[in-house]
C-alpha cells in the first residue's frame, strides 16, 4: 500500500470514531486526530513519504516493530509510546484500521471517566471496533 492510501485509511477510520476531531495545530503539513483534546494520530511526511503516527502501549509498540518491517518508532514522538506506519507491502487496510482504533482507545482509557466519549471495553464488545 502506498503512503497516500495508508493515510486515507487511517484518516477515514479516525473520522468514524466517536468525538474524534481532525485539525492542523502544527501547520498544514500535519493532520492531527484528537479525542477530547488528546492526540491519538498524526499524518505527516518523512523525507517526502506519507506516514501515519499512532499511540501504542510500550509492550505492543515493541512487538509491532519486531514483527512488521513497515512499523518503526514514532516519528518526532516518544519512541516507547508511539509508532510510525510506513508504506510498503506489510500492512493491510484492516490492520491499519485496527491500529488506529487501538490508539484511540488507549487515549480514551486515559481520560477521566466523565470525559470519555465511549467505554473502551464496551466499544470493542459492541462491534464498533476496528471493522
């Protein structure tokens, strides 16, 4: 999958998630998806190549990087808590959608309960998850 398709899939999934908003707080070359003011996705370019940057649990982040050559440490982010999805042949659309959802739910889970737009556990159980 090329970088534009990668970003389009990630952006579309982010836009589907409850209370998610996309803005450009860092300038026009960066699209940022936030939920209740907290970032869970960054769309940008690295050396002219479109990439997707997502939040991930440190354990998951390490495992993802080890098992997928198209997943690297988070570009311009904390390398333990963020990953970068790069274009190539190793990531399919459903997996990208799942990673975006996981990033969103990780941020939602860190919000005070009263501010959460969804219950992370119920969201996945309801079938509103990646698919």
